[in-house]
C-alpha cells in the first residue's frame, strides 16, 4: 500500500512528493501508522468513522486515496516545513476537516506503469 501511496503522490502531488524527497522523509515515517490503524489513531472519531465506512465499502485503495487527500489538504503547510518539523507535524497532525475524507472518493489513483 505504501508503494501505491508513493506512486500516487509522485503523480498527483509532485510538489509535496519532491519536498518529502528533498527532506529525506519517507512515507513509512508517518503513513504506516495511518494505514495500520485505518486512520483511527491521531484522527478525530468522526473522521475515522468515514474512513472505516469507506474502507469496508470500497477496500484497500480508499486508504491510499485518504492519504493523498490529507496530504493535498496539508500541502501549503507541508512544503514550508524543514525536516525537523515535517515528521513531527505529520505524526501529530492538526484536525482534518471531514470534507477531506469525503473528497477522497473523488481522487483517481493513477495506474502503475509496472
């Protein structure tokens, strides 16, 4: 799943992806916790409910879409942060609006070239 998230970020959020690479931040440093807990840890209960409903209805790919949606929402802040602040920010996260989770459905995950 992390591989699909990485590929999706490189295509859909190239500025954020490049900033992560420049700062030597791998998605495993923050997104593993998001994915393992299906967005239940560090996210508000209502947000987690939306994610769980989506996961049970649509499967694993919605988890990638949620990650992309969250990083798209946070992109203006993320690209301003240096490494020392970037990882702690992504691990603690501010409150994410429910609309971010709802808009994740609309994200089209690009087909891999593999």
